[in-house]
């Protein structure tokens, strides 16, 4: 049986993953400061992005994502493992993205991406924060 502390930790970590998705989907990139530690490592290369430190990747997100008129993140199957003041998780994400530019006669193109977020977390004085995020691609399809 899970302890109340472990239930609380799991819910806080799951909320952190939701906070990440909400910050990205609402284009509120400064909100990511409450998701990641300042020295976090992020790797989006599996889906055509960059990798690097949190500040570098945050700047890249703010430059690149406005090129997509619309996108959203839907998370599920969060497998969270807690070990004291650290944790890890593997979470599925479905991320359709409307492509920019001329939609043409058949309408806008949508890039459908299925991926796994492989994350690491640390308990900080300000609560749980993500220290590492690596994407693993499941599938992608441009329609």
C-alpha cells in the first residue's frame, strides 16, 4: 500500500508534467522555470529538436514553437518511480502539431507525434522539479 507521502509525491510529479504541457501549449515559456531545475538537461532530438541545458532549450522553444499555429500535448500512462528525494518516470505523450505556411487546397497539414517522455526529478526546497527530460519517439505521421 502506498503511504500518504508517496501518494502526495506522485500527484505532485504528475502535476509537474501537466504544468510542463500547459506552459508549452499556452506559449508561456517562463512558466517552465517552475518545472525544471536551472541545470536540467533536455533532449528533443528524437522528434527533430535540439538538446542542451534548460536555458538553451527554453530559448529555442520560444523561437521555434510560434511557427506552429496550433499544437497540444495529451499525457497518459505515467509510470512514476520514487526513491527518496529523486524520482523517474516514463510517460506517453500524443502531440499533434498544425504546420505553418500555406495550407493549400486540402487544408492545413497536421504532424502527429507519439512519444515517450523519460524524465528524472529531484525534490527541491520549492517542491519537485524536473532535472532531465529525454524524448523517445514512438511514431510520427504528416497528414
